[in-house]
C-alpha cells in the first residue's frame, strides 16, 4: 500500500464535537449492537465515526488472534491500514506498546521522541503523520486489542477527546465480545478469530474488485460497503460471494458497471 501524498491537515480544525453529534453517534452504535450485526461492518462504522468525532486523520483497530498476536481488523482508509501493518510487521509502534502494557500510549509529536519506535516513525514521517494515540481495548482484565488514532498535525488530543476516544474503544470491545449471532458459550478467542477471518476475506474481495474494475483499495471498499448496505447484506457475506464468484458477486459487478456510467 502506498503511503505517499498524505492529505494536508486543516489550518484550524474544529476539535470539539457537538453534543448532538456525539449523542447521535453513540445511539447509532448502540442500535447496531442490539441487532443481528456483522462485527466487521460495526467496526468499519466505528472507525469512520471515530475519525469524524475526534478530528483525527486516520483510525485503525488491532486485535489479538489465537496466538496472542495482533492483527488488523478495521481501518478508516487504506493508508491507515498500511500504518497499522507497519507496526504489525516490525512489532514496533504505539499499538503493540499499548497492547503489551495495557495502558494508553500518547505521543503528541513524533518528532519530539526520535528513536521511540524507529521503524514506525520513519514510515509515519514519510506519510506526514505527527501525533498518535493508542487506546486499550480491554474486556475486564483481558486485553484484546487497541484503537489507534493518527493525526497529521502535532499536538495530540486533549483530555476530553481522549475520554471520548476511550469510550469508543470500549464500545468496539463490546462489539467484538458480544456478537449476538455467535454461541454464547464461544470463547472470546474464537470470536476474535472469526472476526479476523472475515477481515481477511474482505481484503481479498477488495483486491479482486480493485483489479477487475481499476479502483483504489479505498474505492473498492466503499463500493462493497455501499452495495452491502443497499441490499441488506453483511459485508463479510458479500466479500465471500465476491471471492467465490457466486450470484451476489455477479449482482455486485452489474452494480459497479451501472454506477460508473
């Protein structure tokens, strides 16, 4: 994934969400949690809302697999996914540190702490990112992952926004741990693994559609999500259809061709 040509930070970003907007997002997420929801769809919605509410430029969610290794499960953009993958490959970055320590990791300006995460910081600098926060996702005393917030502008988030961010991290934890379509006796590890498997399938579907229709990964994902929403499908079910080439995949191809006209 390319990390070139990052978007530019706003000169005077509005850092404080309106109370009505904040309430609307939490109501929206709560409504999803009480339905027969797809955890991947839920987390993708969460990272998009997190970006908007907190005024950050990229958001990613890492969770642990059956081998207690972090893996990417959701990202707001392809660039956010690439930033997370750098941390996973090098085991170097705020996300792994947060997961290991079980506490929030803050770095308001990466330039002020050279050498803290050598590999991650080199890539972050090239992509234009200056500030990062990693928030713990914990179910009681068990760490299951991290919610990572990246900003192009230095300075980091204030205490109020960090509290909102942690509340969103807590909601994401509930979304993973409380999937209503899973057997209530299933272990959290099994739930996490199922979600990670769905993410892999979605990435495969994105790649197939991006190559087939000359789309960027973000464009392919947005169109997969829009089609799934329009048809009342789970994202993971649509992704499996695309990978296997069944009827829903053909319908999606027609949808793309119509949308491009």
